[in-house]
């Protein structure tokens, strides 16, 4: 079993995501067997949140998933490993894989 962290944020648009105060919910944690289970869990949490949230500040909702590594382990100098994030906006729902984004840079 691995420990995963989920950060949910919301904003009127992606551009305003980092400019809107108080748009980050308390992180969620779960112990799950693997990355695929964590990605499915994050998708479910994002969809539940997006269904309940209404208004201008909820037009863009993001759920970032990371694996929290055991004490003493590191991945690229960090004590966590990014999997990616789910994005829900006017265009629909999309998974943004962290490895694919890193390779595009």
C-alpha cells in the first residue's frame, strides 16, 4: 500500500488559479494499492466536488495527485512523486500526466 495526497483547487479560470485567495481545500490522503487506484480516487473526488460547487469561482477545478514517499526515500530530491492532475472546466474533464508534462518542457 502507498500513501497518496490530493490537492483540490478552484478558480474562475486557469489563469486566475494562483491569484484567488482561499481557493485551496484541505488536502485529502488515502492509502491505496497503486497509482491507477490513486488516479481513479482523485477523479471521483474531483467529480464529487465539481457537482456540489457552483458559481463563478468554480469554473475551473483541479485535483493534483502525489504519492507521499516513505521516510528516507526520495524521488528527484523530493519526498513525494507527482502523478499528475485532473482538470475540470468548460471543455470537460481531462487527465494531465506529470511525466508527459515534464517531457514536453
